[in-house]
C-alpha cells in the first residue's frame, strides 16, 4: 500500500511539474507574441500578452501545485485572523524597554572598551 501511495505521489508531482512548465510556456508565448506582432495594432499585441498571462495563470491555478498554493494562502488568512495584536500602549512600552536595553548595553560595552584600551595603553607604555 505504501509503494502504491508513493507511485501516486510521484505521478501527481510529475503532473504538477508538467502543468507548471506549461504555464511558464504559455506566459513566455504571450510575451513572445507581443514582440512578434510588432507590425500589428497595439490592442492585438497587448491581447496576445494578456491572453498568455491569463492562460498561464489558469493552468497554474488548476495544477496540483497551484491548488496547494491557494490552500496555503487560505490557511494563512485563517491563521492571521487568530493573531492578537498588541495595543498601542503595549507597543510603546515594549519599544521603550528595547531602547533602554540597547542604551544600557551600549554604555556597558563602551565602558569595557574604554577600560581595555586604558589597560592596553598602560601595559604597552603608550600614552601619558
């Protein structure tokens, strides 16, 4: 049973990759049509590009990869609705705490650097 499921997944993956390749070829075909129709009216050129883009998008959406991508987008929206965003006061307090910590860390490392520079000057005999 497991081998059969793996074979089905392999076939589905192959179909998905073929669909993606077809979608890319349709988009490229539409763009190529735009440039090949350079002597035709603009509406025909743009229609060629638009038709290639829309056809490629439709093929991608109905492919297994496209369906998974759409399901991922839907699931992401559901998860995004579950997010509890902080209030304005919580955001300000957190920002102030971060600034204070960064300032304290900066002063600490400046002090360590100054102390090490002083010790190095004393040990090497440089400076007054």
